[in-house]
C-alpha cells in the first residue's frame, strides 16, 4: 500500500513540476469581425443552407431507423414459445446448460 501512495505522490509531483516549468500560454487577442454575405458562392441564403442541413439530418435519421428495424427483424428470437414457457424442454443442440 505504501508503494502505491508513493507512486501517486511522485506522479503528482512530476505533473506539478511540468506545469510550473511551462510558460504562460499566449493567445491571439486581436479579432477581425466580418459580416457574412447575404448569398454564398452557390447563390443560397443562410436559411436555405440551414434547411439543407436539417433535411440531411432527417434523411440520416430515417436511414438509421430503417437499419435499426432491419437489424431487430433479423436478430429477433425465432422460437418465442420456448422463451415464454421455460418448463418446455429444449432440443439438445439448443440447450445452454453446459452439459456435454
């Protein structure tokens, strides 16, 4: 236990030493404010671009929903009656008791 505490203290000391030796981070302070144009190079307004993005997101959601439904359909249990009635004996090839 003592070696674990020592290792954690050593790691904390190294991290603090590295942080102390680093200089201050300089960031750009000058900003240039630009006004976006009414129309982009394709002739679309900002509202039209947003509508296009929303449409793409809706299409992707539909594809994801269809894929989820297809996955569920192909992986659903085939014998629901056996799952509903646990007292029904299962065939040997489907038994999962681990007996050989």
